[in-house]
């Protein structure tokens, strides 16, 4: 009888351990903040292609884009491509000013501020904005599932 109780207690303890946060963490993808930061560089490089379809490849199929220079929220790849069709005409080149990265298993959040060098009416200009990228690990890729960007409300001098 004592052996049966010990076996049951042991199985119960094993079941509890397999449901613990430590166990859950082992099934999470291993990723560093530097790797997540590199996703912005990858996205910015896709802007440099001038092809909206290349930019859209960074976004999950069900991604949401709340863009910087449009009032329309984008819900599909064709809508996201449509936004970038116009935005890419400005020849944007982004750089991060402040970056904050948080990782939650297979979801990562990158938020802060960035500046885009653009060409408006043939003249160089800058657009300063706040951003949030939410990435989700899909298969072997980190894809954007939510991207919000809004121009800075106050002029910075």
C-alpha cells in the first residue's frame, strides 16, 4: 500500500511540475532582445526595396497596421501593401531613436520612437514618430501581428 501511495504522490508531483511556469518556459523559442531589435532592420531593409509586397512579407496574414501617415487602419495584406505603395514613394529610411523590447514566450513587443528620412516634393525631410511592433513567432519566423505608428504630437526642436 505504501508503494502505491508513493507512486501516486510521485505521479502527482510530476504532473504539477509539467504544468509549472518553468516547464512552460522551456517550450518558448529562445530569442534575444538583439534578435528582436534586428527585426526592425529587416523591416527597414524591405522598405528600401521600394516594393510594397516585400514589406508586407514581414506581416502575419492577420496583422493589423495602424500607419503613420494614413487615417485608415489596415487589416489585410492588400490593404497593408496599399499603404506602403504611397509611403514608399517618400523613399523612407528609418532609424530608431528609443527602443524598448519585451519578450513574452512567442510574442515580443518593440516600442519607442523612430525617425524616417523621407523625400517630400523633391526635398529631404524627416518624420518623427512613436511606434509599437508586436511580433509573434510563426513557424521559423517572427512576424508583425500589430504595428502602430503615429507622428509625434509635439514638434521637437
